[in-house]
C-alpha cells in the first residue's frame, strides 16, 4: 500500500486553474522531488496535501486514509509534517518551546490538567520535554535551546524548522525549497543532512527544490509540473534528458 | 526555604491585610480601594490573555464583566435571600460563606459562555475586524441587559448586599476582601499555569504565526475558543466580585469606558506579562484614586495663583482627560509598557532564587 | 404604507449622517489602514464649531451681526475648514509620530481611541455640562408629497450626503491626489521611491475626512439643535458600523452601509421598543462580520503561504 496516493487533484482559484488532474504515488521510505518553473503550482500541491486548501476535485489518501477536507492539524496528527518556503517559526518562543509545540497533536492532556497540574499533565510534559531535547540533540541544536529563533542566523533557523517538523515523528516530510537562500557550501551540508535524516528517521521525504544539484543527487524519482499539469516523471536521469522538461525550463527557442 | 521566600511573603501580606481589616484598623475607604485593586488585577490579567498572549485586540472586556456581575448577583440573590424575583432563598443564608464560591463559579461560567460571542467569529476574523466584533459584543451585552426589565433594565439591580450580610452574620470577617484575594490568586495561577504549559503555549503559537500553528498540529479554532472563554470567564469573576462589593450593578458601568480601563492596565503593564499587568493594575487604581484628591488641590492651587479664571472650577471630569493622555504619552515614549512581554523574574533573574512558581 | 414611506424619509436623513461620518472612517482606513476611533468625536467637534461660528456671526448677539442666510453660507465652509484643522492636528501630534516609529498598528488604534476620549471629556470639562443650542439658521419649510412630510432641512441633508459622495468618488478615482491615496493603501513603503510625498497624501486624507465630518456635524446640529459632548460617541460608533458593513476602505461601501444601517434602525424603532435599536444595529454588525468579514464591497482576504 502506498503511503500517499493522490489522484485527479484539481484546484481552481476564481478563474485561475492552479492545478489540473494531478496524480501521484509515494511509497513508504522514498525520497522524491517535485520540480517545475516558478508559479507552476508546486507549493499549491503541498498546501492541498497538508490540508491548507480544500481541492476543487480529487482524492488524497494518506496512510490508507482519505484526508481531503480534513483540517491541517488533523492531517499532521496522522503523521505528516512540512517546512515552509519562507521560514515560519514562532519567533517569540524559545527554540525548545518551538520544538515542544510540535508535539501538540499528541499532548494527552487538556485545560483542566494544565491548570490543576495533575499527574497526567506532569507525565505528559516530561515526555514532551524529553522528546524535544532528544530531537535538539540529534539536530545538534542543544546549544541554542533557550534562544529566540529570530536571534539565530538564517541557516540555523532553517535547521530549527526542520527539527520542529521532525519532532512530530512524521511518516512523510514535505520540504518546500529547503535550499532557498543558502550558499553553495551550505547546500552541500544540506544535502548530507537530508540524506542523514532520511536514513536515520526512516521516513519518506517529498521535496520541492529549485536547485537541480539538490534534487538530482538526493531524489530517487522526480515529478515535473508546469502550469499545473504533470509534464514528466521518472528517475533524475530520465528527467534530465526529457525534451518536454527542457522546453518548460528554457523555452521553445533554444530547441 | 529560601526558594519560597516571596511566596511566603505574599501569603503573609494577604493574611496581614485580612487581619488588619478584621481588627478594624483599615479605613473603610482604604479597604474598598484595596478590594477594587484586586478586582482590577483580575480584570486586567484576564484581558491580558487575549490582548497580550493571543495578540488580538479585544476592546469589549467590560461586557463579560457585565455578564459575570449580573449572573453572580442573580445567583446570590436566588441562593441566599428572600427576594421578589425568586421568592424564598434556595439555601439557608447560613450556608452563604460555603456556597459563595458556587456563585462565583456560576458567574464565571456564564461569562465564559458569553465569550463565545467573540470566539466563534474569531475563526475567520482577525485584527481590526475582530476588535470591532468585541466592541459590538460589549454593546450587545449591555443592550440585552438593559432590555430585560425583570432584572431592573436600565435602572440596575441590587440585593446582593443581603447575601454579603448573610456571610457577615455567619462570621464577622471582611468577606469581600477575602474572596477578592482568593480570586486574584486563582486568576493569576490559572493564567500562569496555562501559559507555561505546552497546551497554553498554543495560544502564543497562534498569535505569532497562525499558519505554522495549524500546520504543526495546533487546533487553532479550539485554542481560540479556549483563550476567549478563559479570558471572559475570569473577566466574569471580576464582575461578580465587583457587584458584591458595590451591592448594586448597572449595565452602563460596564460600557466601553470600563473596557478602556482594562486596555490601559494591560498596555501600561506590558502585553503578555502577568507581573507587569499586576503592577499596572495596582498603579492604575492608585492613580485614579489619587486624582480624586489631586484635582481639587490643583484647582485650589491654580486659583490661588489666579491662573484659572474665576468661576471656573476644575472638575473630576479632568480625570478622564488625564488618564487617556497618560496612555497616549506611554504609547509614544514607552510603547512596551512597564515590562514588555517579559516577566519580573526575567527582568531580574536573581528573583528566581527567592520564588517558586509552579 | 404612508407610515412606511415616512419612515423611509427619516431613514434617508439618518443614513446621510451616518454616511457623512462613515466616509471619513473609510477614507482614513483606506489610506492608512488605521481605524480612526476619534472620528466620531471629530464630528461632535464639528457640531460645536458650527455653534461657535454661527453664534459669533449671527445678529443680534454675534460680533458681526450678519443675516441668517449669510451666516449659514459662511458657517458651512468655516466649520469644514476648522474641523479639518482639528483632524489634521490629531494626525500630526498623535498618529504621525507613532507611525514614524513603526509602532504596531494596534498602538495607533488605541491612541485614536484615547484621543476620542480626550475630545469628549475635555469638551465636557472645559465647557461644562450646560447644553448648547444651535441658533436657527434656516426657516423650516414642510413639503407634502402624497401624504409624506419632508422638511427642506431633510432634503438639504440628503442632498449634501449625495453631493459629498459624488465629490469624494470623483477625487479618489479621477484626480492625481486620489490616485496617490490609492497608491498609499497598496504599498506605503514604495511610495516615497515613486516620488509621491506620503505626508501630503495623508494630511489631504485627514482634511477630506474631517471636513466631511464637520459638515455632517453642522447639519446634525441644525436638525437636532441641542449639543452635548457625547453626541459623537454613539453616532460615531454607528457610522463606523456602517463603514464596516459596507466594507471599510470602500467609498461606495460607506455610503451604502450608512443608508442600510439607518434603514434597519429606523424600522426597528418604528415597530419595536426603541431600546432595541442599538441591540439590532450591533447584532447586524456582528452577523455581517461573522459571515462576510470584509463587508459588502470589501474584497475577501486570502492567506498567502
């Protein structure tokens, strides 16, 4: 059974057809990429899968459950996590709190437990704290646990966002342009890092990325979309030589 | 032991206050001012949950205080007194001191339900538009109360004094001071414990980046409902205490001016800082009371210096010019208030050695 | 039926007042994204200024001893100019320094709320509680059209509102200044780069809004001559509701919202106890904001990820 199965996904915003009949399958423990020119609808796919948009038509099955129409936090609870193109951390909470909040869907206590400081509350918070520390340790972020994210350099902020996504122990991680704004040395690091996460956490990764180097070295499979339609899919090698893809990226006249 | 120094000190201060009042060593006026200080603390700390931690701009908190005041009054009149409205008391008046928390709880729950009036629209609406909704809610609540003739309509409602007297008959204590102090403790503990738990930090997450919160598994709608209901519920607690201290309630005492007082206290203290807001509530109460004396002095002084035309007297209305002016100046020169979004223990880390917060 | 039509005329009159104030809210919001909560009190100041100007000019007590017609003709522009000065002063001393510092928008809104309180209570403290009455500037003529009574004053109020609406619509859509105003609302930071003087645009906006409020205040005082310091508070809130219902930032919205609100209010007051009027007005607001958060003409907001 595939981990994620999307069929016939269509999204219209007013008169704009952002996505047309998009279908896709992703198996357990796979690392695949979604590429395409700017404005092709890549982030729209992620937004629909993570529940932020309600698709006009189509069906999404995640972990054997249909998830279209579910609110984002419900989908997160099923084991999906994502990062954003532009970093979205909670800037006035410490890094540790940012990670802790990623466990929100599995809190296990409610308002009265929090206010009365019940045993259940103390047990749950202990677990959350331990888990958060563990993730920070693995991501080599322990030193900045008490810092506010906005005081961290850009590269670290990216890493905190990644750590936050991993703290929810997702089965599928969506990465929206993880290399955006990084220089070439950082990109090398990032490639190693994603590879390590993929092996260490035994999860599936689906990433949007513009830097060909990243997707070509990391991904086992690629899907290319342009103007909301899938124009090619296959191994990096196949994609590299696909005339349709070259046309979409470079335009007609170069052929 | 040292780690509990401030906790013990605060408890001792509260006990000393009750003791002084018990021994009639406190002026009745001073006692009232202190009680109102406590009520203002509850009012401001509860408003801070929405305006500070959640970053929404609620300017209708007075409305929830109104719900609490009326429901609390009605409950205690029904429970403990013989009234035209409800007939014979439901419980023996001797039970008043034990059942009074039930009155406060009922008032808080009713106010929390009224909070839904704002919480439900907040799913789709934020910022300015939500601010407007809170104002509308304030007016709607007042208008509803004024249109119910059975509880006095625009004339107001009274009769709670008898319930307070029933408590005094049972034992001669400064009951309202005691309840207010307990109320402050409950309110501060609730908000503090909530906001230091991961559950409550969902409120901050929604404030700082709602999209990220929703994506990371925070049920934002539930968080909003929770924050608004807790905030309005505690506001209702302040209202119920207010009604019993005064012995009379009128819907118009909870209009936008009351809500504005709350705003002044929150922004004076610093959004999202419990200790800052507590300080501000105390300072604000003192300022308002001080102006009661300062304005006549100023009037006499200016007349003595013939700086004011004869026949013109400075009236107490100037209070409502001076208070807004203070807030405007504050916004200009120290917009973060006393403490910003930090707590006293963060500004003075050494305090942590003396206090235990759980 | 006649009763209904008569109520419609009343609704048109009230709607005109609401529209005149709502236009000011909407103009400022459209340009600065600021709810100028002091605007209702600027309307009140307008009414008081009209009182001082007209008693100052009018015979027999006035300094100049002008005739009624001349006084009316002079009071309208003078009131508008003086009121716009008040509005600009508020912008200058209270809002602009805050905006310059890049303070959070809410701080400016609170400052506006406080400025409103200062205007109300300052007026009460300075002038005392004695109520003032605007002198009669216009002889009352009642026209009967098929059983409906319409006074010349009512006609004047409605006409004024329509004219002001048309004028503002023209200014915003057809003039260079109007174009600059719309540009500010799109992107305040790009504006100086394009060579548009931001401050001048903002001041112009406040002048327009306050002048219109001043006119509204004067017409209100002519229709309901007894003045009191809190008269602007409730009317201002209602006008604000009107602006929001129509879609704040939209000139058409303020106009339509004003008449819509007045219609609801007058009809509620006609068929239910008048104490229900405010309840309905605010419930309508709550409902509309809940169901259509950006008002009738407002564009729906979309979150960008």
